[in-house]
């Protein structure tokens, strides 16, 4: 297994991250995002724009293996943040999402986020499995959300309740 370094994303990472996410978008079937990202748009959406709360990258040697972000975009209740996770397809490196999530939880704690929400395409079995493994639980379904070509695809919404236990550690309240 590759040695991963987790660090905060910077706008200097935007070019490589846009290549990473665009490969995922082009492959299709896993992300609700369908339009390619320029480095500038990626930086605005995930790193340094109005809505990003935190964005971290996993680095394996000289390449970025993936990234995970928290965002306040949209109609979220107070104390909630959305999460998104993207891992490089080629080469696929095991453990990227798990390594990133530990750091994302720390960022949630620092920002007083109480609930993290993930919205996953119902046909993205890998994404659904990943968020379940991290402790997210289903609470809602958005039915027949159309893709750009009009194909209806359900979205599963999962939440992770962030809370402190007596030791001061953060955990999912289940």
C-alpha cells in the first residue's frame, strides 16, 4: 500500500485536481457532477471560493491521489456541511478516502459542524459502501434527479452525526 500524506489543499493543487476529477467525470457512473472543471472553477468550488469550508488532499509520492472537501453550498441547516470525496482512478490507490476522512472530521470539529451530509448517486455502489464504512447513515432519497442527458437517477442522502464523547474524541452517534 502506498504511503499517503494528507494536507490542506491549495489553489496550486487545482490543475492536478481538475485533471483527477475530470477523469472521474469522463468515466461516468459515479459522480453527479457531469461537466468538466477548469483549474479556476475547481479552486472556486472546492478550495478558495465562497462555499468551501475545508479541502484536503491525499498525496502519494509526487502525485495527488485524491481529495475531500466540506462545503456550505445550498440550503443546508445551521451546523451542517456537505462532503465530497474523489480518488484517482489511475492508478487506484487503496485507503485514500479513509485517510482523508480522519482529517475531514478534525476540520468539522474546528468549524463546529454538527452533521456532515453526503449525497451519492444510487448507482454508485462504491460511494455508498465507502460512506457506510465511514459511519454515515441514510436519511433521505431524492428520486429521479435527471442527468444532463435526461436520464433519471436517484440520489441517496446520508448523514454523519459529529459529536464529542467524554474523552474529547469525535465519533458518529448511531
